C-alpha cells in the first residue's frame, strides 16, 4: 500500500534544477511518518475492537436473543420478514407516490434510529444530516443488490454466478422482470463474506448481471427455496406477503389492527393487478411464490443530479475570463541518472507541483466531509500532482513525448504508485509523460477517516463517494490547468537540453500526440467514472476493474478489513442491507452512475481483467463489461453470459473487455500480473493512440504463464 519507495534509490541527484526542495522533502517525510503512526494507531485500535467484539457479540447475542419471528411492529416493512423486518430492499412503496418516499423510508423524516434502517450496536441512530441527500423518490441504483430474507432459506437453491444464465430458465427459483418491457433480467446470488449460515434470519443479496435500465420498474419473485435446516420443506412465507397473496382479511389474518395500519386491502389490489399477473405470465404462479415485490430504477438525470451541477460549474470556469485564478506552482524537480538502454532505464525527471484555487464542493476541505447541501462551490482547494519523464526522452537527443498519460492508483494508495516498475518500462518504451494525482476520498490520506467512519459512524458512508466526486474535479482541473495549457510546454522542467519534451501544443488532438487515462484496480474502477466525468477524455484503459462496489466488497479479499470494521456497529444480518443502501450513495463515485454517460457520449473503454483475480473478482469485471456494452476477448472456448465474442476485425472504435487466464505458477498474483503483461501493454497503447480501436492481441489464447 505504501508506494513511496523510490525504485532508483541508488541514483544520484543533480542539483542544477532544484528549487528549495530539501525542506519540502523533509516536511513530506515527516508527514508520511505522522501518517504512518496514525495508521498504526488505527490498526491497533481496530485489532483491540475486533477482539472485544468477538467476545462481546456472542455474549450480547446469548443475553439478548435475536428478535423472534413473531416480532412485528408498526414500523416494519409490510412484507413482515421475520427477524429482519426492514426487508426486502430496494422496494417501492406505491402508497406514498404523492410523498416521494419508497419502502416507507422517509429520509430525514425518519430521524434517529428508524427501524427501516440497519440498527447500530453502539451508535444512537442514523444522522439525519447525512440522509437528506438520499432521496429514493426517484428510484434506486441500477446495480442495487436485491436483498431479502426467508427464515432458514438455503442459499444453495439460488442461482450462482457460474450459472447466471439459469436465472432466465423456466425452473429458476428467482425471477427479475422488467415490468416496463416484460423481459426477464439475469441475476445471481453471490456467496459472500456477508452470509452467516448460523443465523436463521440471515439475509441474501442477488445481483443484477448487468445494469438495469434507468427509469424502468422491476418485479422480483422468489419460489421453491428450501429450508436449510430441513430440506424436505420450503422456507416459510413471510406473514405480510401471505396476507397479500392469499387475500386474507382483517379477521382471518390474525394481525388485528395492524392489518389496517399496513393497508393490506390496498396492497392486495395492487399486487393482484400489477404484480402477480406479470409473474404468472413468466410461469411464476402466485401460489408458488414465497415473496415478490417491485422497485423502480433511478433515471440517469436523477443519479447524476449533483455531478451535473459540478460539471456545469467547471464548464463555466474553463471558459470564463477569471479562469486565471487557478494557479500552478512547482515545488520540486529532481533528476536521476539513467541506466543504459536496458529493461529498466528509469525515470529521468520527477516533478512535483500543486494547483491551487481548484473549486471545492465539499463542506470543508478535509477528508471525511460531505458535499455541500444545497450543492454549490464552497471554496477552493490545493491539489498536488506528480509528472514523470522517462529516461528514453533524455537518452536520444530530440526524442519527444507521444502521450500525456494519467495514471490512476490502486486501493487507498497515492500518486507515488505512478513510479511503479511496469509503468516506467511502458513510459520508456513508448516515450510517455506520466502524471498522477491522489484519488481524493480513496487515497492513503483518507484511510484514518474511512476506518473511523466504518468503525463508529457507518451512516456517514456518503463521505467516500462525495470525496471521490471532488477527486474527479481535482483530476479534471489539473489536466485542464497544467497539461492542456500552452504554458506547460514552456516550463523549464519540460525541456531537456533546451528542447521541449512535448511536441507543439497544436498537435494535441492531432495524430502525433494524445492524452490518455490508464488505471489499475481502484484506478481501473474509478477510472470509468472519471472518463465519463471529464470533458477531456474520449477513451481510457482500465486494468483489473469492476463494478458495482457493493458486489466487489462482498467478494474481494481486500474488503475483509473494512467489513470487520463495519461489524463493530452492524450485525452480519444487516450487512447485505447496508451494502445495498450505500450503493445508492456510491453510484456517482464509481462506474455504475456513469455507464450510460459513457455509452451516450460514445466514450470507449478497454477493460483488462484476470479470471482468477481474488481482489477484483471476475463477476464484478463482467458486470462492468456488460454495462459498457463491451465485446469479449478471452481464452479459447471461453463463453461469458451477455458478452458477445470479438470479431476478427474491428472497423470502428468500441469498448472491449479482455479476460486473461493467469497460470498459478506465474510470477505475480493474477491481479498484479495483467498490468505487467507485454501483450496487454501493446494492446492498451494501441487503443489509447487510436482512441478506441482494439487490436487482436491474443488471437488464439489470452493466457499468461509469465507476467512479462
Ligand atoms: C396522497 O394524497 C392524497 C390527496 O392528495 C391523499 O388523499 C392520500 O391520503 C395521500 N396518500 C398518502 C399515503 O399520503
Ligand atoms: C410526506 O411524509 C412526511 C412524513 O410522513 C410528511 O411530513 C410530509 O408532509 C409528506 N409530504 C407530502 C407532500 O405529502
Ligand atoms: C434447470 O434447468 C437447467 C436446464 O435447463 C438445468 O441445468 C438445471 O439443473 C435446472 N435447475 C434446477 C434447480 O432444476
Ligand atoms: C384478491 O383480491 C383482489 C382485490 O383485492 C382481487 O383482484 C383478486 O382477484 C383476489 N384474488 C383471489 C385469488 O381471490
Ligand atoms: C436530463 O438533463 C438534461 C440536461 O441537464 C436535460 O436536457 C434533459 O431534458 C433531462 N432529461 C430528463 C428526462 O429530464
Ligand atoms: C480562459 O478563458 C478564456 C476565454 O474567456 C480562454 O480563451 C482561455 O483559453 C481560458 N484559459 C484556459 C487556461 O483555459
Ligand atoms: C451495444 O453494441 C452493439 C454492437 O456490439 C450495438 O448493436 C448496440 O446498439 C449497442 N447497444 C447500446 C445500448 O449502445
């Protein structure tokens, strides 16, 4: 995670070009040490808390048994799922159509510990300030995990990812129907970190195999799921659903006055009119159903509402006359000795600088805050950046750069990752100028805040996507102000022996010079959103990316520490619901909210994934691939549901997904291997230079036994 190591530690600095840098480096070092100490403290705290929890939770459960199946309160969802009365989620409440709330969760109105929200162990309740921005009136995320629970349900009866096509078959136990078109949608159960088989009321999450269509209404139905304690029986039907399905009356339902409180007479009408007939047409007879409900998917405009305000503010800044207020400052320029032409020639020059007066949309300029509400520019911020010149530019006189490549770093990393060995080789081979900024919201500087939030205030989750959105602003303004300005080419630091490193600025957008984006892991995930957000990018390469985050965290081995932190406040039973809730916030700060922008604006993405990846699981990569309308290139014979195979020749730009099969004996883990593979690099560079043309790099086989 700590990518501050310098590959060329042994190299000698030349001082000619240095600004007053030694103090700055000392300061940076002390900042790193302080940060390191903070992380150690957080880690120790986390360990202590986890230890306490492993003692405390079973104790608490023993003293205070889980709510029994008979607990029904006025605040429950009308389905009355035993032991988990907030479910199912996401779900429309057609009743309150005049009230822009769904599932009876009225954000803000439900101050404090509303029973419809996951309950915390220690924290008092959900902070209303952080809920106000979550308006379900417009619908839910296109990739919301669909969460439900039946007492003792057997997850083995649900369609898993390897058999996702079976979710469209006649004998499927679950069904997802687009009620607007009448078509079925593929979905799958992800056996995840979240399912606790010992809890009879544990919830499960089904994931759409591809993003649902914006603005459409969907119906979900469940049948024939067995009881895992007693496989000869089906899981029991929740009381509320039974009342609706079987038209029970106030008298024979046994619910007494609650029958009217929940308005079952109206639900019976709605279900028998709008929901059961649709399910029946697809072979799901009402009497077989154990559960069914409907939900609406948010429109593109509703999802991107705040992002669009930000984009238009930036747009005005870029064209306004006071755009000069944004300032660039170079802090440090260092040169290094190059190695002779060999595999690792190294970086010739590393430039650190900062852009100030970048518009800020967060309430405060520090990690852990949320977007201002109502959304507006609240001030300005300073964004540090790194520029790296490879040795190839200095070793042969007159060599000019071919591309300005932005690199997006991995999980909770920093811009220092741009100095990695594989990028350095790429940069030397292709004469790339590489630059990077930190992903605000998900960089090493955010780690303390993220853990504090997960441990103590999970209701403040929106801080991650909100800061990431500000991170898109940071990266976009730096690209505009530094790299797309005429002044950049004139910098001394961008000259080698009086010759500019960059070809004449006019040829950007011409054929001799281009700008590109490349990111790995988190950089390959957030990159999809950045390319859509940025007015300057038309294409980009995403290494080992995937979406949505709610699916990735339920499977990724990298997510385990974060989930452990969450388990201090949340019971395992509530984790799937929490994951689906936070996806609603997360859309604008990850690919999900931006997929239709990429398609509508004809921006193309090349996505490289590893089939054996355990950090960004292949299911997430393929959901993203489908959301990009990509075609598939992969090992011989590999067929992936919903991803058409590549053609032999491509005559137009498009999005492409390339799946690599990495051998177990390869010198790196699959997640690390793909970025180092030569074939991948050749294809990616071709894609970036041509802005979207894919050249067939593994005609017979996309297999890697060596990561070079
Ligand atoms: C919706 O509004 C109508 C009148 O505008 C009212 O009669 C009805 O009770 C409202 N429904 C709910 C659930 O608030
Ligand atoms: C919506 O519901 C909330 C709380 O139930 C209520 O305060 C508000 O007045 C309602 N709004 C409308 C437009 O009916
Ligand atoms: C459903 O049908 C498919 C073939 O159409 C079969 O492979 C699968 O095992 C069946 N599943 C169940 C649960 O019967
Ligand atoms: C149940 O009630 C609804 C109206 O409330 C009616 O349309 C439907 O036909 C009834 N179904 C059965 C099976 O009685
Ligand atoms: C979505 O927003 C765009 C621009 O803000 C607007 O032109 C368009 O009409 C909106 N679409 C809908 C369906 O509201
Ligand atoms: C600032 O805006 C003016 C137009 O008002 C434009 O000509 C100029 O290129 C802009 N500056 C930058 C750095 O984009
Ligand atoms: C997806 O790509 C196919 C070609 O591969 C094209 O026919 C189709 O229109 C595309 N869909 C969208 C939504 O762009």
